[in-house]
C-alpha cells in the first residue's frame, strides 16, 4: 500500500507540471506562431495522458493474487509501460509529419512566419521544469522498483530534451533573421525523431516482458552462481526466468544427495528459495524442482 501511495505521489507531481506546461506551451505556440512549440505542447499532452495511464494501471497491478490471477496483477504495470510507448510513438509520428509538411511548403516558396519570444521562453521554462521532474521521478522509480514510473520519468526527460531542440529552432528562427524561419519546423522534426527513439525503447522493453522475455544474462548467471555455492546443492539447471510487473519469477532444477530424507530435501529447497527472495525481493516467485543424485557412498 505504501508503494502504491508513493507511486501516486510521484505521478501526481509530474501530472501537475504537465498540465501547467501543456496550457503554457499551446498558448505560446499559437500566439508565438511556432510549429516547434505546438509540437512540444503535443508532447506534454502525451505526458499528461501517460500520467493517467500510470495512475490507473498501478492501482490494478498492486492488487493481490486471486483465483483468476495466480501470479498477481503485476503485468498490468508492464502493460502501462507498453501503452506509454504507443502514445509516445503516435505523438512522434504526428510531429514529424506536420513538420515535414511545413518544410515542403517552405521549399515550394511558402513564407514561414517567424516565431515570437513567448514561444522561446516557454521552451526554456519547459527544459528547467521537466528536467527537475525527471530527476525526482527517476530517483523514486529506482527506490520503488517501478518500471512504469521509470518509463514515465524517461517520458519527462524526453520532453526536456525535445524542448532543448525546440529552443534552438525557435531561437535560430528569431535571432538569425527571416531566411532562418525554416529552423522552427526543422526543430519540430528533430524533436519527433528523438521521441521515436524513446518510444521504441519503451515498446521493446514492454513487449519483451509481456511476451515472457527472460531476465538479462547477468541476472541468470548470478542466480546459477548463488545456487551453486550453496552447500548440499549441485548442478542447478533448466533455469527459467521472466518478469511479472516489477517482480521476478525464477524456476530451476537442482541436484541433491538421493539419500536425504524428504524433510531434509524440502528444507534445503526452501533455503534456496529464501536466498533468492532475499536477493531479488520478497515478492519474487521461486519454484525449485529437486532431483536426486547418486550418493557418494554408492559411487
């Protein structure tokens, strides 16, 4: 429950900043005649939408396991991560298409209006606020071990970085003269391309977890090493791993002396499970299958 409250707090802080920036950027983009700033406002709108997604899905993902969800509801947090990636990708494509159309119009002789100073200052304010929210969110995401909050943090960072490109484009269009007004839509396309990269990474991670992608090699190697060093346990094999929301699921087979009693074998298997949960969190799902090996006395 405490984790859920902390995630809500982090998300609401980001959401409040997104609402303020969303309104400010749209006004600045329209009044300041800046395609790059309107694109940046669209990015802030997608940030706001993802805040709502995180609030809804984290509530669901923290529900305990029930009859229809034996492994809990952690995958809903992964689904939130994936939806954030989809939202970002859609925004990015729209930004790129709109910017490319303005560039094509300029190439055909269309005169582009220079953006105003309000749009420039809106970009500067966005850089400062979004970078601050990113740093706050990423610290909390790592403390809470929340992939959804981490994805949202990177969404904030992508907005801050895109605002840098926006500021450069708008500033160039303002301060370098009428010939350089093309920098504004160029900046919007660059912003869109950057967002595509961020969205792709989020989608790759989210879809990978939804498709039962194994944990990284370094984690699996660590599991094998830890179990191998436990006295009385040999040859850990058939390791299967995956992520369930922000928790790990680990299944493996181990060999033990075939002369051990059932109680002794059970206690040793429980020791393996406790060790792994201590390392990867109490919510880690661990399943250990014990196989007998020939006792040394019979060798």
